[in-house]
């Protein structure tokens, strides 16, 4: 049971706590970026600030998410998974700091640092997937899953045709190196896909905590992709301003956890489908068509990998339309939108549907 609070007094205290945290996080990001750009203290000092700053930001997010997991029962799984993800990434960054700052040697690739970075990915995926939102029917949850798959496959197709495919073919090294090199940008694509689908299906207004988390995910996805690209062309060096994305990303996740802890938790029982939720899955499909057209006009042939993703995309779009048609037809037969059974019909297993059917 969540702790009660006195309206006005508690809200003012919570607002001050979050405001202090936001100011500190903003100042930390500004100081980090300024230090990196100015190169204060020379290249070695700048590298120390760069590496240690990323490590501290990740473990700050770990601490705040742990507190949120304890203090916010209905979202405990989400914040616990973000805490695990942030800790794993921070552990990888600690190994990176050991190589770069203690031993003063180039960080090998792959290394134990990559173990930490890669282990941070699955918990972050799971945290976004289990984030508690408004109650939805079974059919709507199925559409949400298909929407996520459609967006992820579309972005992967576009990335493979423009960046990932050429990077994979040009990369020299063992299969393990190639797999790890592709794992980072591919995971970024999927993470951004989940963010898009959460925004599209999250209803209005968008909750502040998940908005901050999604902004953080996008920030370190950009930094991660930039790192992968620059590493692939042998142009990455420590102390790059692009590393600010990791610091800002984890501090934004920490602010999301702080907001969840200090603010009242209210979620509507039902959220009506919005135009964005209907259109969002098909926007990436248009991107796929545009990329394919450009590739064919330039005389390039599609690879087997691209054809497989395109086939999977077509099947998922057809499946989504079939499920949507079935869901609407079932609702029409029952005489209510969304398929809620009338009072004389057996109750469903979905409490949200039962609540609407009962007039609550």
C-alpha cells in the first residue's frame, strides 16, 4: 500500500526535492560537456573526467532506481530492472576506467567492459516492456506487441541497408568482434523502437517519469551509436563531447526514478486509442519503402538479410490488420466497443474490461 501524503504540503516538498535533483543533474551535464570541450587540465585529465563521469552517472541512476523500486510498489519491476541495467553498465565502465586510467593502456576489444555493457541491454528492454500503464484488453496488448515488432523491424531494415550492413561487411576481425560490434547499434534501434511505441500508446498526458526515462534512453542510444560508428572507422578517442550522451542519459533515468518516488502515483484505468497509436506503426514502414526505393534506384541489390526482414515486416503488418479486424468484429458482436461483454455474459480475465462492463 502506498504511503499517504498531505495534499499541498507533500506535493510542495516533493516538487522541491525533484527541482533540486533536476538542477544538480543539469549542472553536472553542463559542467561535464564544458570540461570535455575546453579540455581543462590537458588530455589526460579530460579523459579521467570523461570516464569517471560516465561511471558515476550510471551508478547514480542505479542508486535512485533502487530507491524507486522500494518506494513505488506498482512499478517495482520496472525500476528494479533499470537499477540492474544501470549497475551492469557502470560495472563495464569501471573496467574501462581500469584499463584506460589505472593501467594506462588502450582498452582491448572485446574485453570484460563489453560484458558489462552488453549485460545492461536485456534488463533495460524488460524494464520498458513491463512499465505499468493503463489497463488494456487482451487484444490491445496483442496489437501493442505487434506494433513494437513492426517498428523495431522497420528501423532495423533501414539501419542495415544504410549503416549496419556496410559496417558488418567492412569490419575486420573474428566473428565474436563482428557480433559485438553489431549488438550495440541493433540494441539501440530496438530501444528507440520501444520508446516510440510507448509514446504512441501511452495516452495523454505522458507521465513525467517515463518521459524522462525515454529521453535518457534516446540520449545514450545516440551516444552508443556514435561510438560504434567512430570505432568502426577508427576515429574514436576518449574525451569526445559525444560521451555526454551517456552522462545525460543515465542522469535522466535517475530523474525519472526521483520523480516516481517524490510524486503522487496516479494512472487512469483506461486510455482511449489515439491517432498517434494508430499511425505510429506505419510510419517506419514508409521509411522502409523509401530506403528500398533509393537503394534500387541507385542500382544496388537487396541482400538476403534485407529480404528476410522485409518478408517478416509484411507478415507482421498483415497479422496486425487481421488481429485488429478480429478485435473490432468481436466488439461489434458483443454490442460494445473493444469487445467488453455485457452484464449477462461471462466475465473476462481482464480486470480492466470487467470494470468497464460493470459500469465502474
